[in-house]
């Protein structure tokens, strides 16, 4: 009989408020993925492990805050969990950067299983501090991370995902510097929150965390999507998951204004334009990275021709974006 892999809880960095706990993650078997791996063959194996996950379904989890507060949630059919509860003020648990730390554990298991970390897993939720001047919502693919989304048949996306480690992936030049400036804002002393919202699946969460940390991007919640079901049919009028997540952020912080950052390669221009039209007083600016695809760039240029609702910049370089942000008073 095959030996079963140990169990683990992967906690996703999330966001909330002093009166709302919003936690997400996934319970799966530990496939022992090495983020430091460099061998092409083993990188391919690692990618297979990321997508061929053994989920821990319909299992109750216990979540602890401090020494006295307990919450309970249950994983779904794909091992994901979501805890969304209204609570009394928890701001006293925040650290200086605004993060609140939680401890996760399996409550009761139907069978005797080995659990990693002595059944103690840690995750964090960001509550924007009082020093926040504005928030930043950023895409990842081809916005800060080279992926090749506009390459023929998206072959570069496949190659980069399957055969490059997170530590070997290249950020767009100057992107980390731009985000650090946005984080400290126009005063140079702010604690502006950066939210990374991507169309990538949750399977790549730890890979992206490693990339952001390796390249010194500001820490922030990372919001991805569930890998779509092959048999699921999406209604024609349903909004993209990414758009719904951005709207959720705007609703979570009704008094906070945002800067949106994306690229011209896929749907960011359409999504950001629609959001700005619905929330015209909440979006300070839209930055869209240009891509090397003539037809896509012509379409985006036409989309924003004579557009007046929100300042929009099609970004050729991070230096250009920094100069624009400085001109409008977003950075020092």
C-alpha cells in the first residue's frame, strides 16, 4: 500500500478590516515542492505537482487569533476554505505594518494522518493602517512579471511556467522601485497597501510569493482564482473573476481611493475602464504596461481615445510611470 503524503494548510495572504475577518487558503497533501529547484526535468515535475493536487475535502479547520479568539471553517470539494465573519474590533492585534497573524490547524481528521508543522500553520490578513493615503491594485502577469502572454499560442507563458523557477523569473525593469514609491506615497512616510490581483490560478500562489519576495516588491495580499472546471459553464454576462475581486476591494474600503496597474495584453484595459466608470471618484489613475503586439495596442489606444474619467498612462517604462505619478502627486 502506498504511503500517504503529510497534510498541510496553505494560507493565502488576505485583507480585512478591524471588524471583518476574511481568510482564504487550501488544505492539501504536501507534495514536497522545492522552490529552489533548477533542473528542467524537476521543474516540470514541480509544475505537475502544483496542478495535480490531492485536496483535503470537507474537513473542519480551527483558526486562532491571539490567545482567546477561535473561528471555524470547512474546506470545500476542492480543498479551499473561506472564512468571512464580522467581529468586534481586532485592531489591537495588528503589527506596525497593519498585518494580523492567525494560526490554522486541522480540527478533526476522519483517519489517522501525519500533519506537517505539528498541525500549526500561520497566515496573515492586512488591515490598511491609518497612514494609508491610497491603495494600489496591481496585476502580475506582464505588469511586473515577464510571462509572454502575447506570444504566439502563448508558448512563452507555458515555457516560463513549466521550465523556470520563481527565483529565475525576471521582473519588468524598475517595477519594484515604482511600487516601493507608491507604498510610501506623496509624504514618503505613508503605509499604502498594495494588492496583487491576478487571473493566475491559486496553484501558483507560493510560486508568486517567492517571485515577489525575491525581487523585493512590497508585501501585500495576493488574490488569484480557482482553476476553472472543465465541465463548468460560465454565463455569458458574468463578470471576470478578477473584476469581481477588485470590486470587492473597493467595497471593503469605501473611503479609500485606488490606483490600478495592469497591462495592455489581455482584459485589464476593459476591466479597469468599466470599474472607473462605476467608481469615478475612487480611481486616481490607471497605468497600463504596453505590449509588443500592434493590434492589441491599436485597440487599447482607441479604447482610451478622448477618455476623461480617470488619468490613464500607457506605460513604456517604469521611469515614465514614476514621472507621471510624481507629477500628479502620488509619490514623493
